[in-house]
């Protein structure tokens, strides 16, 4: 989710200040012939982990318990404008009378304990400083004020606090995408920990990134380069590409672009059965259950709809798979 900050700020003074800064940035960039700025300057590289394979390789054992212990942790509760999470112009949403008021959501991270590879997390929740020292957090200042974080976001379990209770070190971070609500725990990740994402996550350019980029870069500062999953475009598979992360069919990265260029869902063969972690290819339970794709937070809406429909088709074809949305249980 890439919050349209101005629309999420009921606090009038913060909203006016934000809009004024954004207007100046836009006018200055337009005068220079600049088409926005990239989302992040953090380095990226091809991933040495994972092999692109047809997802059909895992279907034969999808009914069998897998080797991975999976835990989903609610790091924070939040509320953001529904029009970003759900396409309110969709006929089903209109018939249901949905409006653009705030929708309660959660900020998650998911822990994967592989019997031989170690402990990994998918996304990062929020950092400890966001609760303990907000002025020192990666998201602060005008962005924090415009989002009204002090009033709308309640930290429940920061990543650093959770990591301190674990008996094994963190072996890696798998990101669904690079939007700030999915990397706000990165500063609690130990330096040198490998970080993985889909391709092209740092490259999208937009005027709004003048404000978002500092948050993204502060979150990633001092961390390992982003290692990008080696997706191989498929025409016959259920998704645009799939990567067998550990080579044993236990965890798969699935390319579901649209929300962002490298948006990635993860299929985990857990000890309790297969689980599909969608990231923001679908934010809410209502949207998923009513076949309504995400709204304005998605960068490429047509491609996002394609990925959303592919995920739904996969889930319908394999009802034994538990589905976990990006921001709601």
C-alpha cells in the first residue's frame, strides 16, 4: 500500500502544509522537465537465492503438510482511507454502499521457521522507535503528521521487540513490495541480514516520492542491497513467474505485479497446510471475498486486476490453501 498521504490527513494544518510542499515540488520538477524521482536510491542486485521453476512442480504435494512453521504477527493497528484499499468504483462496491471513510487494518509481518535454512520474515511490521521514540523513527516529521500516525496507528509488537525473544538469528527478509508500511520495521533488522524483493521495486518515479523517498531510504539505510527474485516470465503458469526459494518446494515467491512492478506473493507449505500470503495484491477481506480489487493505492490498475484475478483463480482451484490478505485477517 502506498498511502496517498494528502487524502489520509484529517488534520487540516498538516494537510495544508503537505499540499503546499507537494505543489512546490511538482511545479519545480515540471519546470525542470523532471518526471518525478525514484522511490529509493538503495542498491539492488540479482538474487543468488531461489530458482525460477513452474509452480506446477509443487501442486502434486500441496495437500501434504510442509516443513515450515509459519506465524503471522500483528505489529500495529492502523486506519486508512478505504478508496485506496478497495476499488469503490467497482459495481459490487457501489451496490454495497461502500464509502471513502477510514478502514481499520493491521500491519503484519510473517515468520517462517525452516528446519534447515533458519528463521526468515516476510515484510517487517514496524520498528521499535515508532512506539518508543517517534521523533527518531524512519517515518517522522511532515509525513508522520500528514498520516496522523500518533492518532491512527497503534503499535502492538514492534519487530525489534519480537526478534529479541527469538532463540535463533534472523537469516533473511522477504518483502512483498517496497511501500513504507511494509518496510517500517527494517531499522530493527540486524545489519548484514539479506533482504529480498521482486524486481524493479526501487525504480518507480513519482513527484510524491520527493516526500516518500527519504522515509524509504532511512528505513533501508545500512542494510544489505535488495536482492531481486530471478523471475522468468511464464505464459502457461498461473502467475507471471514463480521462484522456488529454498529449492525444496517449501516456500515460493510468486510474481503478481500491478500494485508495484515487483509485487510478490508467497506460497508457504507450512506444517499446518499451504498458506498464500498476498501482500497488497489484495488488502482487505471484504475485497477478496467479494471479488473487488484494490483501489487507488495500486500503481498499475489494469495489471493489478490481472494479478488479483490470477490469485483468486489459484485459490479457487486449490481450496485447501489458506489465504491471508495484506492488511486484514
